[in-house]
């Protein structure tokens, strides 16, 4: 089975590529060859940029049994994929996002039939619009489509709240207070990329999945306090967590509305019944601190070659100070 990965070295796709090779699939990647990640043996690489029309359109000169699209974020990119891959692949797998589900969630355990209505985050709204366009193309016989909705999946980056995992790590290492939305007790599903990859690869080439959507997530969930405390243990520090109501946080910075109100402010647990009905039973094997230790090297390398965002950290210090004073 010939599989094309658009991406292939990213936070999620790199583990999927390794799993595909282990499953005996004939894999090709299309990317810029700039990540520094070593490709598995036998993988073919087409060097190009998804933003470059010439190199990307050249993919239409080839055919693949499966195309895995990890790098599409706009409907315009989907329209281009319809032109490039229609009639040239037996399955187009679109990586969407579980953040596209209705917010606030309509029920505590999310299933694939939850409406895609996220009023807070343009990123998630765009993913829903792309899904709708692809399913229209599927129903019209233009392109056979399978939708995959990851939730929070990590490999070389620490999970975090309203700022990046690298910024959170820097704050912990420099003994700055860590701002956490809410009371830190909402429950959040985290999936290591290798645990995502195992069921994902079993969707490839499976005709039962055509015209269907599946969230592919782990079966392990943690409170945000547990996540931040685990990061601290991996870094060898004791984090000082300051809890701030989510609606207060977004008054400090409206750019946090999408990532928080549109995603992380709500507990996220997923019913994996539909996925298991087509790939079989599976259990995730990477526990949180093991996964974080695997990411630590990448985090340290990035921190060593970058500078902290001075304005961001000043704002976080101010938030933590002002909120902490309320309890004195």
C-alpha cells in the first residue's frame, strides 16, 4: 500500500510514519526537509512546501493508495487538494481536530456525533468548515474521505495551558509562578503520539472508514494540576501554581479566548467505541511522565537556542501577583 504523508515529521505525523513503515506500508513524505528528524529506512522524500503551488501541484503527477493530510488549515487548501488528489488516491485522510466539537460540550463523554460548533476559536471553526467541504466532495464521488480528529497529542513539546509548553518550562526553571485556568481540576485527555499512531495506521486502506469521522485519542486523562505537577517533576522543580478563572484570564489577553474557551477550559473525555469497532481493541502504553521525559530533550534544546518572551512573562507575573493578592 502506497501512503503519502503531507508532513511526516511533525508532533503527530512522525510517530505515524514510523508505525506505517513497521506495518509494511510503502511511505512517501512531502515536506520541507527542515525538521532535523531522521526518516525511517525506505521512506521516500519529496522536498517541497505546502505554500508553494508549483512543488505541491507536482504531486498530481503521482498516485497513492492513501494520502494523509496533516498540514491543511484552510478551505482553500482543501480545494487545492481536491484538484491535486481527486482520481489519484483511494483514501484521503484529513487530520482535523477534536477542538471543533461543540463548546461548551453537550455531554461529558464526547462521541463523533457531537456537533462541530465551536463559537470561540477560528482555528476550530476552520477545521469544521474543511470537514464539511470534504464530506461534500466524498458524497459527490470526487474524493474518498476519512476524517480523523486528534485531541491534545504530544511528542516533543510539553502540554500547557494558555501559553506554550516551552514558556511554561522556562517559568518553572526560573521559579516563576505558573498560571493555570480555572481551579486546575478540569480533566484533560493527553495522547502520546506513539499511542495515537497505532490505531491511526489501522485506519489506512480500510474502506469501512470512508465517509466516516473518528476521534483518535488516548485513554488516559489528568487534571491540569496533575499535568503541571508532572512537568515540574520531570524538570526537577516544584511548580507554584496560581489558579485564575478562565473568563478573568481572557480579560487580560483576548488571544487566549480560542485556546481556553474554545478548548482547554472544558473537561475532555472521549468515547473510543467507534474507533475500536474498526481497528480493534487497544490500550495506550505511554504514561504521562514517561512521555514528558521523552519530550524533555527537545524542550531543553529549544530553550537553549531561544529567548523568553519578555512581554508575555511580565504579563503572567502581573496576573499571578494580582490574583494571589486577592487571597491575602
